[in-house]
C-alpha cells in the first residue's frame, strides 16, 4: 500500500507484504498540519483540538486569502513538496503559533476566544482549507504517477481532514483509499506497535481483502449485569428490555425527534463516535442541528453533524459509493435530495445560512451541501445497523444524526455511569445503555447537573 501521512513530518512510502520503504519525507518544522494549526490559532480556536472547527467554519466563508497564503506562508512545488516561511511563525522558538509579522500580513491580530466570529475569520478558514486541499491533491497525484499500487493509505493529523480526503477520493487517481480511524497522534502508537511486529520482528502480515480493524471497536465493554449495577449505584431509574424492544423503542423515539444517548458494546478507537458511544437524532428535523449544538453539546451553533447511513443506501442519498466506516470522507448530498434555495436565502451571509433547510436531511447537510459520511455495516456493528434499519422502516430514511456522546471539552463517555452523568447534565431525552432504557422524565431531579458551563470549549 502507498501511504502519505502528516505528523511532525510528511512522508510517503511503498509497502510490500510486511515491509515498508519510505521514499519521500518533509521534516519539521515544515508541516501541513502545523500550517493548519497556525491558522486555527489565528482564527481563535485551540491548537491540536480546534482544527476541525476551522474545517467546519470554512464553507461559511470565501477563500479570499488563498493567494496571500501561497505567496507568503508556504512555497508549494508541482509535486506537492513544500516549505514554510518560518519568519511568520513562532511555534519553534516562542509560545504562540504565529507572530506579529503574521498578523500584519492579514491586517488584524489573532482572534481571542471570547470574540465574535466575523466574515473575516470565515474567509481565513475557507482560504486555509483551500490551500490544504491543493497541497494534498498535488501530493497524491504525484504519488499516483510514481506508484505501482492503486491503493492509498492515509494517516497522521491531516488525514482527519475529511474534506481533503473526499477530494482525493473524487480525484479518482486511486482505486481504494483507506484512512486510519485514529489518524492523529494516538494512532501513531498503533502504527509503532505494528511496525515493531512486522518490520523489526519480521512477522508476516496477513490480510483478508477487507478492513481488518473491523470498525475500530477496540475499547472496553460491559456485561448487562455490570451495566445494571453501575447504573443503580449512580441512582438511575431504568427499564430493562429485550434487544428487539430496545431497537423498537429507540427507533420510535428518534422518529419522534427525540435526542438519544446510545451506549453499546465496545468503545470506539479514535476521535469519531461510530455508533458505540453516540448521541443520535433525526436528520429530517430542520432544528436538530441547532438544538443538539446549543442544548446538548453546549458548543458553537455552526458545528456540523455527521450522517450514519446504511452502506447499501449511501449512494442513494450522497454522491459517494464506497465504504466510509470511520466518518473520514466528505461527500455532497445527492442533487435529488436537495432543496433549492430562494433568491432571498441565497443572499444570506455567513452563520445566517445555518437555519435554512438545504435537503431532505437538513440536520446533516452543511451549508455547501456536503456531509461527513459514516457508512454502517451489519458485519461490524450489527445492533447499530439494526437500529438504522428500523428507523428507515418507520421513516423511509436510512440515515441518523451521529455525534460523539459528550458535551464540549469533555472526553467521550466510556463507562455506563459516565453516560448517565452526561445524560443528566444536558437536554437529552432518552438514554440507552445495553438493554437499559432511561427516560429523562423518570429520573430523580436531584441528580440533574448543569453541564452547560462545566467544560471549556475544546
């Protein structure tokens, strides 16, 4: 497999069996990830956690500063190799990502976290996303010209940029693209372990032609008896149902546009909720995105949500017909599922566009008609698959809103009692943990918490 990654360096290599040969490298401090992080800092979000906010903010703006960035901050060659002009950055020797010269270049100081986002910040976000897309495409096109394989593996922090990943897929230079689900620094530990086993220990690498990570459900799980004990100890009131009843109750609640906490099986490995520790909603609701952001996640209203869709139905709803099990590819909603904008709606600007329903599934349709798609497979997550299948039977829609089970700045819930505390700290309507179903109206009011300010924005 060919690979291109972004961590402290950018590198490309060719794999053969259990061996991997690095063919090209770009070393620190010249890094696409650090360039994106510098603009993340400048727009006012936290480095190493807020980059995905920049990606989500980009469609609200115009890429007015793309040329400014390419002319001054980064020198990109035709083959995708690049170097950064370090006179604008301070991350090597100082305490901030950018310096005064950087601020003068853009004509404004870095945004403070408590300052309102303006059209300027949206345009900067759009511009750095456009630059990233262009550099990544140059790298992958050059790889395709040189490589023997038509398979591409992506890892590293930049590989979490699902907008760029989607453009690489649509570019068509590779037949198969696989992206490590924990593509940031956390996944480096897994790569190091595999390298030790296969390369240094010379162990054969066996593949079966499919995704050997099997959905990346590598975390802890809990028996039904342990779930019930932990929930009782936390003071929860719950009803124990059969598996079929859990599916029916949850699907009906979702069809009634309730917000549901869903806690099942082994926890996901990586930054995305994949149907094991998820908050779920009805994508057909025009107010679900805003309500989940403001009343459940307690975060910025512009943040988009991802659709979970049955694998066999993905091409009927999105301009995509490939696996995307780890929510790492962006694709557009199909044109026949979109809603045409009126001239008045087209004239809206920035965040004003947020409350305009753009498709039959507005809660997962971004302002540019894109969506960060997760395909759900019966083989890797049968219970979640069944839930979406039943929701489809009730609504004719094989899609659910899927976001991580946490509030802003909080780690994704891991334990049953974590799920209950989070449930009691926000405005979720229903919690499903294993075979236990908990309605908010049936809980002790004295256990309610206020999570709206419990954690800092991430």
